[in-house]
């Protein structure tokens, strides 16, 4: 892990037992996003969202889903930017090619 922490949102922006989606890559890459789940007052988990589901993302993600490091500091939620932007599979690596996964991070929700 590189520990290039990027603030994603404030803890209060994720409802208790609720989720936020963090898109990864460029629009043309159509990569699954990272899903933030607030499991408790001071616990946020992050994992790669699976294929599109009817009704939107859900927790827990598919078995064996890639997980991401989360840091909580002074009411803010951070993800490691390098970890988040690394291809999550061989297919993503092939799709991204030499450009890699775009380092654009935005929170929807």
C-alpha cells in the first residue's frame, strides 16, 4: 500500500448501515466502482462493487471481492489513491493498457 490518502467524503455523509459509490476510471473504461459501507459509528469498509445489480449496489459485495484500505481521521473518510486506481483484475489491466486506471475519484450518492 502506498498510503497516498485521498479524502473521499465526510463520515457523516455516509448514513449508518448505508453506502456510497466511488467511481473508478474514465467513462470509456466502464470499471466497477468502490463501494463504501458504514458498518458502525466509526467503521467504514470499502470493496470493489460487483456487476451492475438491479436496484443499485449492495453490501456485502460478491464473495472474494477486492477490498480497499480505509482511514478515518477527524470525521473524514480516506482511501489510498494508488490502491484504488490499480487495476482490480487482469481484464481491467488489459482494458486500461499502458495508461492504467484513471486517477479520478468522485463520490456519488
